[in-house]
């Protein structure tokens, strides 16, 4: 039976936490609060250590609206700075990567070393009367830590240590990431017309695998697919018990039976979602890491990385690239479809045509149970302090871990 | 039968027209059995060339055969190509063409999706010119949501 407007706009009759207010994806105030209270207070993947292997190597990234420089210092340590000159706030570096002993702002030629110290002020005598000098004009450093080769940043100086934040959530990836030296061989971006949370929902709710012909044939159809439990961790992370995917079920593809990444068996699929917006997926021979950067409520940048074993033969790399690209490249059979899915959702959310999104699947915590997404929104609530089911309501149960700290931060 | 530069140009153009028409049977007929098809681009982030797709003839046929089952961008792609150079070697031609790929959605909105180049090696197979290898070298590195069809 179809619904009239009143019924359509009435919250679904499901348990608390089993749906979200669609305005959670479109409301500018919610977006701004997420930036301030969640994204600037939690850990975000910046890059992999292989992207900055040498002293002086840097990568520039955007995070929560801030341009950042991640640089390996002359002392070998990785640090991150806001990519903004301490003089007139010009972006210092435009290039996505490079190598520099000193970072020199092109505007007035102030220079900074890889530890963020200001090492040159052009014609400094003009500042003698106002106490401006190199010693008090360093760059704003951003908390940076590494785990299993993954470089994370946190704009909150007082954020908990990365290892504590991640906890045991990377346990199913420690052998993959930590046994052999890996390197990023694939990087691409998509700017999608969708909210950032929608993207990460697709990384968590596997019910949508029915929408992909490759996933239907190679995974959903495999015996045991529906029996795998999700494991939820503190701080909003989740992993799913592995599956032996049958790639040969898709016409023209072969099973992945050799050159597996460390710790993986033939066809093995693993996934871990690190709250709020980083996901690692392993498919036997290939590894994808994606992370999002919200641009506006309905616009999101997602970066995709593919990793292989450093120093492997050309033949092995070609195979690994092929396997990576089959699913995840910009001409792959899976990722472009996910983008189209979330853009279709955004199209009806945009002006309120849709009021609620269901997260109500209950399959005993198994593969296509929405429990991991519900856990995501419980964690989201702690930071943002609003009820996901009705964003107009300020949460009374949340710890307000973002809001309470708002005044403490000095960026 | 001797083939000239104009035949090489016409072959490159025919490959674009066939793709634009979604006439995949004609498109596949333009390739040799030994086809190597690649889409590559340089990553300034990684400071290396990346391969985004590499298919032989059989893999290309499978890719095309499965297209109807995928959820993909609906609308039309138009390829505007200019062959800038065609050089004859002992057993093959090399052709360099610049590609502009536009996309028109179902509402009639058109946007530029990608620019790049075709680097083709063209050989004679059973007295017909065929594309033996095509490298699509993209300048564009953000391909909309991603694309299911050959570029």
C-alpha cells in the first residue's frame, strides 16, 4: 500500500537506532557540527608511509576543511602541519607530493623546516618593533601517528593515542600490513554528489552487494556468505569474518589462488571499517584503502589507494594491478556502481523527498545485518550530540565528547 | 592491399564512432586477436604511472558481454578525436590521437568527462588494418563516478 504525506513523514515503526533522519545527510548545521566536533576530533588516514619514504618527502591532503602537509623530517620522523603560512596564511605547498628540505611560502618567501620551525623571515628588521621573529612564527603542527604503515592525523591536540583509538580493530589486517613492506601503486579520487556518511554506509552495510553483479555472483552466492559475524570494537570500528570469494563465477575472471598478500588464503575477503571514515578491504591478492573528505553536505571527496608488495616482480605487480582494478579502479566493476548508488540516494534526500533511511536489518549480527551501521551512528551521536533518528533533538545520552571540547581547541 | 595514412585515421575514427553508438560488435572487429588495451595515467601523488585497466582481446570481449548486467552511467558518451600523427613502420603503423570524452546525461546536461590521448599500434590482419594495441593515456584523473565502458 502506498503512503500519503503524513504516513511518509512519520518515523518508521522500528526499534530505536534502526533508522536515521535523512536530514542527517543534507543539513548544513549538522555538517558544520560534524566538521568541528567529529572530524576535527578523531583520527583520519592521511597516507601510507610508502608515499613519503625519504627524508623531506611530503604529501598534501585535505582534512575537515583544512589543507595539511604530511612530511618526513630530516630526522626521519613523520609530522603534519596545517598548510598555511604563519605570516599571512597563504597555502605554502600546492603540489600533491614532493621533496623539500625547507618549505617556502611563495607569497613573501618565509621558510619553514620539516619540524615546523620558521627558519627565514624576509627582511626581518621590519618586525623588530612588534616582537615578531622566527622563534615565535612556527607552523601549526597536527598530531600524527602511524600504525602498520598507515599514517593518521588528528587535529585535536588532546585526542587519545591512535593505538588506543584503533584498539584491536586492525587485528585481521596486522599480518597483511605488517609482514612485508608494502607500497601504494594505485591512487584515484572521486568527487561524488553524496554525503560522506553515505559512502561509509556502503562500506559497512553489505546488503547492497545484491546491487553489484560481481558481488552477487562471486560472494553472495557463495556458501557461508550469510553466516559470517561482524565484530564490533570500541570507538565505532568493525570487522567481518573472512569469506573465500569465488572470482571465477564472474565471466572471464579467474580465482585468486596465488601471490596472495601475507596471511590471506585463496580468494579471501576481509574488511575493517575504522570510525569515522577509513576502510580497508583485502581481496586475497589486492588491498584497497579508502577514506573520505567531506566537502559539503551533498559533496564528498573519496580517495582510493591500492597497495602491493614493494619490490615484487613486474609480472606479480601486473597481476595485482589487474585484480585491484577489476573491482576498485575507476574502470572497475564495483566502485563506480557504489558511487552511483549513493548519488541516487542523495538525489532524493537533497530536498526532503525522502525523510528516513532504514538501518533495520537484523540477521544475528551476520554479514547483511545493519548492526555495524547502527554502531557507527551511536558513535556519531557521542561526538555530534544529536539523535540520528531526529536531528532536531539534541542527545541527552551522549557524552558530548565533541561539543564539550569545542572551546578548548585552538587551531 | 596497401593501406595509407587516411586508412589509419579512418580506423581510429571508426573505433570512436562504434563506441559512441554502443556498437560493440563493430568495435571489437577493429582489433587484432593479439590486442593489448590499456588505460594509464600519471599520478603526481605517487610520482609514477598507474595502469587503470589492461585487457587482452578475450578480456575485452568479456567486459563488453557483461555490460548489460552492470549499474552504469546512463546517457551518451561522445568521443572527439583528432589524429595528430600517423607513422608507418616496417610491420605496423603508430598513431597518436588526442581524445576528448564528453558525457550527456538523460536530462541533456553535457559535461566534459576526460581528456587524454590514444597511442595506437595498427597492423594488417587478413588484409585489414586492425588496432593491435591501444594505450589510452589520460590527463584526467577524476573520471566522474567511474566508467564501465572502454574509453
